[in-house]
């Protein structure tokens, strides 16, 4: 299994890869998880032209799986992570089946080059993945990204999407985005919904009543639209009782500056990186979970929160529109902090309404995102790709 980010980075790729690996293990497969050695998390494995050579390192992933981090030359240019190399070829040829779990399609490039069958399960097209990140870059980096990095990633994407691998994505929104890029192969991408362990993510025995709002994910990622969330908090705390925003992970200097600029130092709490059990408790303590993003292929954290009976208020950013039913299990809003604040306030100040939304939130994701539904869908795409049973 090739994944696009190191497995210690919180997010949808990590959650999806772990659940897919566990499912494959339960069907008798020995799973190795390979991933690029990023310049931020495994810099010592990357090389320099006319200097040290890139190398691989074996690791243990998710406490139980074999893993291998794969280095590259010039990791500052992100398309080098997915460029075919002798290191990737060595890993590929040691295994019989190949599956890619990735934000975009480009991590399948080494498999395309190797000419082996593979199953690609990705979340977004390259443009959708990079648009907001580009806006947040410095001027020189933005010029480099627009002129060199993104065009190279798009070339890789075209080769993968027009290749011979089996393909699945995570939501109708992602399916539409990728099909628009496919040209002659239009219409062949299936949907493999990201599963959530509904036995683990359960509602608390008693609903919270603390006006506690939550966000889980990498809030420093420009796609997550932190400014909208903070502006909504300003609206909430100007007009009534005090609300608290709880955020997983740690604050960056930029986030701290945005918080201080709005006078929200006492209203925003960063709770650090959480274990699975602590993350469940995090959700269970919330009155409302918020997704303020510009773009999301799915946002698995929204499904996990709803499995814990927490209503979700999300922007119309793509993936969440497949499971947030406006007015039934949560709310969909425009990119308007006042509208976002009103919906949060409506839920928190009306316990009966929250209870109704909570009930429908749990019921809707159990139907759509349970493990059994994922396993059935995986069997279908596996059979179609490899011409044999899972």
C-alpha cells in the first residue's frame, strides 16, 4: 500500500490507510505501507544532486504493519515524491498487489511506470488540492508552484487517470472533479466511501451543554479556512454567552497571531495530538463540530463527530455535502462568518433541536459509512481491478 503522507501526519489519508490496511490484513494479506519521505518529516532520507543519495528506511506503521519510507532527490519540488525511481521499483517488485491511498492520483505514478496492476483510492484532483495552498504561499514560492510544481503534478495526474489501474474515490464531489480530468476514460471512477468504526465512535451517555465548538485536523492548512472559523467565534462571543473553540493539534505562530488579532486568546484551546480514545472523548464533549474549509474531498472527521452524535455545521466545500443534510443532521452554510455563527448558536441554544440533529447525525452515518458497507465496496473494486476475490 502506497500512501501519500507519512502515517504520523493526522488527517484523512492516515485514517483511510489504517482502516484499509486492517481490512486487507483481516482477509489474510500481509500489508506493507510505503510512503514518501517528506522534507518536513524524514529529511535525512532525501538526497541532493552531486551529494548524498536518497535511501529507504524500514519502520513500523500503526503499531503493527511493516512500513518503508522512500526518499527522493529535491523534496522541495513535490512532484519528485511521486516520480518513478529505483527505490520505488524495488519496493513495488517485492509485492504482489498494489493499492494507493492518496490525496491525489499522482502517487500511483511509480506503479504506472512499473506496468503493474493497481487500485487507486484518492480524494481530489491536483488543482482542487493545491488552489488554496497556492494563495497562502509567498510570492517566489507561488511563482515556482504555478510555473513548475503544479504543472508537473498535473502531467503525472493525466498519466495516472488515463492509465490502466482501477480507480475509486471517496465522495460524489470527488468523483465529479476527477471525471472532469479524465477525458476518454470519463465515467469509470467508482466510489469507495471512507469507513468509520461505529462501534468505537459512540455518542456519550449524556449530551454536553457547555457551548463547546470543535475542529479536528491541520488548521494551519490554508484549505481549512481558519479565518472563517475565528471570525465566527468573534460573532458568537459578541452577542451572547461565552463559547469555547477546541482544536486538535498545536497552534502555529500564524494561527496564534490571528487569534490574538481577534481577541480570542481565552476562547480558543489547542488540545494537542490525540490518541484514538482521546479523540473520541474530544468529539463526545462537543456541542457542535465545524468544518469551515474551502475544499474537502470528504472530511472523515465530520463523519466521526456525527457517529458520536455531534451535529456538524459545514461550509459547502464538496465532500461534506454528501453526508451533512441541511436542517436534518446538521447545517450547510456559505463562506459567511455571521451565517456560520448563527447556525452554531441555533444548535447550542436549543437543546431539543440539538438532540434531534444528534439522533439523525448518528443514524445517517451508520447507514452510509459503516465498516460492512466499505468492505462490500472494496470487494467489488478489488475484483474488478485484480480479477480475483479479496
